[in-house]
C-alpha cells in the first residue's frame, strides 16, 4: 500500500514539474515523522519566512484518514508546490523522493534530525534490500547534507551515500534556539505549571531509545525500581519518563514517576531537567551541548550492539558514566560527572556552539 502511495504522489509531482516552472522564492519542508518541527527543519523554515520566502510544509498530519480533504490536498496541491520549490529541505528519509524527476535548478538539503555521530544510521546499517534501494534512490537527489562538525563529515557521507564535498559542516540550526538566554528557565516554568509537584525537585529525565522488539520495550520500565529510587535519592528527586510514542500507554505506567512522553518538545524536557538518563538515544547530544549531566543506563548493550552498533567504542565515547544495573545507575546519578569526557564528546560533535547556525547554513545554501 505504501509503495502505491509513493508512486501516486510522485506521479502528481512529476506531472506538475512538466506543467509549472520552478519558483525561486519557494521553499518546501518535508517532515513526515515530526510534525511539530522542534528541530533544525523548523529553525530553517522560520528563517526562510523571515527572509521573505514562501514556505510550504508537508507533514504526516496531511495524510490523516480523518482529514480526507487534507489528504487530497497533499496529493494534488502539496505535490505541485513541492515540484516547483527551488529549495527543498528534509529532516529524515522521504521515501517518494527517489521517484521524483527534479529539475537541475532545484536544491535538496538533508538537515537530519540529530547532530554528531553516535549510533549508526542510514546506509551505515543493515537494511532489507527494498528499503535500502529506496533510500539510495532518494539520497541520489540530495544536493547537500548538513552536519554539526568537520569530524563527522565522513560518517554523514557514508550514511547518505554522497561525496564528502556535499556534506556541509556548518552547525545544527536548532542549536540557535537551544542556547537562547532564558530558555532553561522558561522550559522549567512551563513544565512546573503543568506538573506543580515537580517544583523545587531535582529532575531526572529518563529518555531511552526505542527497540524494535516489543518485549525489549517492556523491559525498559521493568528495570526501573521506584522504591529503590526513593530510598536512595529521597523525596527531593523526581523521575520523568520520556518514552517512544510507539510504546503503548498501557505499558508506560510506573507508579511514582511522571510520564511526559506526550510533552510536545523533547528538547524542552532536556532544558528543564537536572540529570538525563538515556541509553543509545541521540538526545544525549542535546544534553552535552547544554552541559547537562548524563548517565547511560545500558543494561542490554551487548544485544543492542548486535542489532544496531555504534560508530565508536560506546563506553569510552559517551559523555557520562555507563551503568549496567539500576543500583549502578542510582550511584552514578549522585556521583560527580567527568567534565573532560563530556567536553571531549561535545567538541568532537559540535564545531559551532553559537546562535548563528541557521544563518550560516542558509547563507551557504542559498548562495551556492
């Protein structure tokens, strides 16, 4: 079914491409996995608007079965707008992309939804042949790939199957808002307004990544012992849960913890927390940039290595202590952090820790 929809969308795009010229002041933004766009894609869209460009956004919300008119508009109007946009930006794979007959003057930029290099992604991982072929076809349409540091250029070139000359290490546009003065206080105030019981608490945010196996996802909460958490850390600490949306609400019940899985912006939660606990999620990049203490609860590391693996040795690379058991995790939460390890991680993955990332990226792409 998906394959059929890809071809239908591509048909209308390619038909429009024959009938209508490219508009130099139109920019299209593809975000089929994150309609909120609290990332670099949203930052670039806002800057393009500020520069007077017409912006068009395509999201998963356009394909909701409960909004048939929006679906029709996606295949007819959005397809035409995409086919005539001079600038096309995306933050993930867009599967119909390989089927599109783009014009030479159109510029396609992959911003990706994470920074730096951590777990393997894209063409660096094993994939079913059909998925890999579709990704490769889409990546052949890319003009540029943006990354956050010169050190990860070879990794991004491999992951997207492009030449290193196409990878622009100009910084992550979403970093601009992340480092905005007062951002942490605002995010914390908004969270406490919704959850007053969190006021004056030390907030520990547990944000593990998603596993492909349902049983492994259920294990994420079984490993958390809230009685031990309270005994060890006391009432001055609170545990927040940020689980993957695909984990069923019924499996997200953990007495004594606050479920913030549905909080609209994960970045705001990192801004609000005092300690981040994760495992293999790229959310650790956000915490590293903010100087937040991070602890890695990697109880299934050997198994995860077999299914996904990393670009570098996990234990020595991550910007924080690694815990195999919950007792080790509790100890690490209150133990002093290793500032040198965190700084080394941050310096490797970020060349620009300023508020000019969006402008730097757009100046280069529009000029090029």
